[in-house]
């Protein structure tokens, strides 16, 4: 590449190498190579994105080879373009291929950022920054650029346009923590520096041609975006930066002694445009399993990106036209610099009144070493006294053992939320606070506690497409629930079911009459730590569906049971704190404005819990994180049912997320209408904690189950989420038929196990020869009729 020094004068026309004659074939060849790179890059983006989605969701048997895909892409491009940059016959051709080669080297330096776990955002962005710094320093030394070439007009305009491009993100995006903001802003600016360096190097070789140089820039930024973007960021970055390629050519090439006098302007323009998607959108939240629903983040990101692309294209057109009309000269910088503060103030006003002001992110979950033992509660005969003992003991233990840590956090001005069901605190803070917490003598370990950033508005509730049933469906008749109602006279009356899920539509005809709060109000009956709703509601529909299977008037196993509800998974990405919020509410409900540690009333708690969720590593849980909670609930006489998970495609050992892995809970796998294991249903043994215990404990219908859905509708759904509620309903029937069983977890479990119908389906190699129980269906398929018969016969 041309290394001629840069003159300090901005009034001179660019000094360039004499143009070398070249035929049409050379230009066509460059276009063909460019199209090849674009096609291959788009293919790699699809591969990266698909792999990231599969890894984040966790149900498919895929290995984390993100780094290998990125390495193959970047190295392959580098080898190809290295050969072409040497063999190209013209100076222009060499410059184009070298610019693309530089982009591929940037992508190569980003490969280490694919090594950390997908949810380890701090490590990922730190490695992105490290790669960007290495590239920027190397390029600066190689190209011998002065730090501040004389192009003040271009720099001012680039800054103004770059700030204006923040508008859609300010309105509809949301910030993470201060650290997130700083790191992602730096990462975006370094990507901008790389893009501008490479485009400026191209402009060294010949007078700027905005159109053709912009096309070269398109390929440059597409490679850079692919190298840096994670979990969908590549789409946002590519779309926005592609539209700015021509604007960047205009600001980089204007004025100066050669074609690259304005490279800082290009760096600012590209850098700010790249930073806004990174700053205002959390890459983790782009996972389809979280944000693909109607009105969710994906739709807002598409809107922000398209608006940003429109603004960038307009900027490109106007700047290219301005440079052409003014012969390469842009207006004086002073007026633009004076205008810039007003632009920023205007955006600040928009952010304050139309955006989501504040910082959202970096919450930690500190688990203390000293966990209370309430196992002696099992010896207390009176059910309410037993529950009260567990609650009082756990709260007193938390108050005592957390006192010093709470005081220290208060002295530092750190917000925290104490928990008692697991002796732990949720704390707002980042890596430095994590290190401080971990060094505290009373703290055992510190987990991440990820929280989703707010949306501009809550999504509309989903609606189902099925018709209401006019007779018991196959799933109810398969387990004999209809026979229990008609022949044994049990329907779940007198049993309080606790539902922790995405919510529940309290006015649904299947659920309204069974809601305990319908007669006594929502205090002690409904809690929403996500959105603060004061009455039962459900946006996604998952909770309404699962609750309808438990006790729906026409869709439920135990239509006479009563329910209370809590929202622990409003947008399909929970965390240890949200899950504990609801578990604590189920043990000892409290008023909606009450304190769980002061105002809980264990006499109003649930007896049987449905938990159609799991807490994987991406949500902050480790294998032991929720074990003290479920152990205490069991000691309190609460029957905890948990869906086994939908990772059965991964084979044996796929029951891997808390709380399904624990011995203290009753885990449920899924079968279809023929009694065969559903392909998605997770299988044991449990290996993540080294126990190798058999899971699930039992199986139930979980394919094409018809149940209630928001907006008083109905829907078919499948998953172990649909299987677990059947077992909750069966326990409610058993305890309704024989109230002496209430709180007797051991006897209830024994009856369920002994009355289960044998599983007749095929067993994989890992479970063949296990007999009963096994790692496919546990003790078999739940049999409501046989279980209630046994319950009525006594212990």
C-alpha cells in the first residue's frame, strides 16, 4: 500500500499515484471476488447465528464450535485475499484486495472472542476490544498515519451524523450497566477505526470515486461485522454499516494532501454507528428462545435497524452529493460543532420522555456458606405449624447470617434484595463488586443474575387458535382423570396449587372460578416481580396453558382445586432471584406491597407446586443453586413437581438443569398419545452434579395437549412443560380424596411410583436393562385412577 506522507494542508487536492491502464476484465474480476466474499460471508453469518441460537436454547445436540467456524472463515478469506493482493496486475486491484485482506485479519483477531461461553458477555467484549486494539495499533504502524490529519469539517459532520444515528436506539432501546456502555462503546469505536483505516488505505491509491469505493467499503464492513458480531449482532452491524459505506467515503476523502486525510472522520462515523446497536441491545436477549414472540425484542430491533439504515442511506446520499457539488470541500467545522450540543440535548430529552431511561444489567446472586437445616420440620404433625416453623427458622437464619453483609452493602450504597429460602442476596453490581463479594468470609460463591432490559411497551397477550373442548381430551382419559371424577368422586377440592410461570389469565373461563383471589382479593394470591401487575395476567401463554392442564374447568386434571400464582418467567429468561421470589411466595404468600421476610403467611401457602421451567447456566444457575430451596419446601410438606426439560435430542444425561435434577423434587418426562417417549423429553442420569441419579421420576402426556390460552382462547402445545401439570393435578386429586396425605411427601411419592403404568416404549442403549425406574420414564406413566384409589385406601 502507498506510504506517502500526509501533508498538513487541507486546501490541496489529493496527490495520488498515476492511474495505471487496466482492462475491463480486471474490474470485473474484482466485482466477482467481491460477490463471492459477500455470498460466503452471508452463509457464515447464517451458520454462526444458527449455532449460537442452538447453543443458547440448549435442546439440540450441538458442540460449541463457534471459534472454529470463525477461524475457518477469517483464515480462508485471508489466504485467498493475500494471494490476490500479490498477484493483482494493477495498483487499484492490489489496493482493493489489501483492504479486504485487512478486514479478514481483523476478523481473525476476533476469533478468541468466540471461545468464552455465549452468555459471558464481559469476557466476549473484552476480547473483542483486545482484538480491535491490536488491529488498530498494527494498522497505524503499518500505514504510518498521523493521529489527527487535518480534516476538521469532515470530523465535525461525521460526529453530528454519528450522534444523529443514535435516535432509533434512544427511543426503543435500553442501556445495560455503565460498564456495558463503556465496553461496547469502545468496541464499536474500534470497529469504526478498523473500517476507516482500511477504506482510507484504499483511497490512498487513486482519486475517490464515491460509488465504486463505497462498494468496496460494503465488503469491508460486512467482513468486520461478521468477525465481531455475536448472537445476532452481526445482522444489525452489517445492515447499518453497509448503508454508511458511501457516506464514509465522502468524509474520509474530502480535503487534505491525499485521499485519506479524513480517516478520523470515517472512524467516528463508522464507530458511532457500530456502537449504538452494541450499546442499546443486549446480545443475549437476541436469542430467539427469548425474543421471537409477538411484540418482543426481535421486532423492536428490526424496527430500530431499519430506521437506522434509512437514516444512514440518507446521510450517504447527502454527503456524497455535498462533496461532489463543493468539489471535495465541506462546510467549516465551527458551525457543525456548535450544532452538535443541541443535537445531543434533543436526544437526551427524547430519551428521558420517550425512551427507557436508566441502566439495566449486572446483577449478582451471592450465596452464603451457612445454609439453614430445617429437616426436623418433617416431625411436626400439624401442617400449618410445620410450614410456620420452616418459614420462621429460615427468616431468622437469613437475618442473622446476612447482617454484616447487608450493613457493608448499605455503607457502599449498593442496592440488594435478601432471600431466605436460599440464604442469599441479589446485589446490583459488576466485576469489581463480584470480586469483593467473593472475598467476603460468609459468601460461598457469586453467580450471575441476568435481567432482561425493558421493552418500549409490553407485548400484547398471545391468543390461541384451537376451539374449546366439549369432552375430556386424550391426555385426561389416558391417565384416567375422568374416571376419578365420575367413579371416585375426587376433583381436587380443598387443595391449593401454586403456579410459578409466565403468569396466568385470571379471567379465563377455565381458571377464573378456581382463583383464590377471586373471592378475597389479590393480596397473598398473586405476585409479579417482573412487571408489577396487580392481578393475574399472562402475555406469553405458557403459564395459562400449564395451569389449565392442572385445574381447568374442562381441560384440567383436578378441576376442583384452587390456585395462587406468581410470575417467574414473563419473557422466557429467568434468573435465580426471580425463581426464588416465586418459591418464597408459594411457601409464605405476602401482600403485593409486602416484605417476603416480614409479611409472609405460611398458612396461606400452596400445597402442590407446578414448575414447568428450568434454570440453565445462561440464566445464572449452577447445579446446586436452588437445592436448599426445594429441600426446605419438601421439609415444609409442599409437593414440588418439575418438568424434566426438552433436551432429549441430546440423549442420555440431558436432565441437566435445576430444579429437575434434584432428589427433593418429582421430575416428569413426556409421552405422546401412544405412550411413547416424546423425542424432546430429557433423559437421565443426572451427571451435572455427579450424582448419576435416575431422572425423570415419572412420565405424563406432553404432546399436542389442548389447554387454556390468553384472551379466553385455547391452544395445543407440547413439551415436558405440558407433562408436569398432569402430575400436579394427580397429587391434588390424591390429597383431595384423602386429606390425611396432605404434606406427606414420602407416602404420596410412593403411591405415585407404585401405581404408575409400565412404560412400554423403546429404551435407548443408556437405559436398556435398567428396568423400573429408568432414565426414560422413571417408574412409568402416571395413573390418576390407580393413584387416587390407593390414596383413598389409606397410607
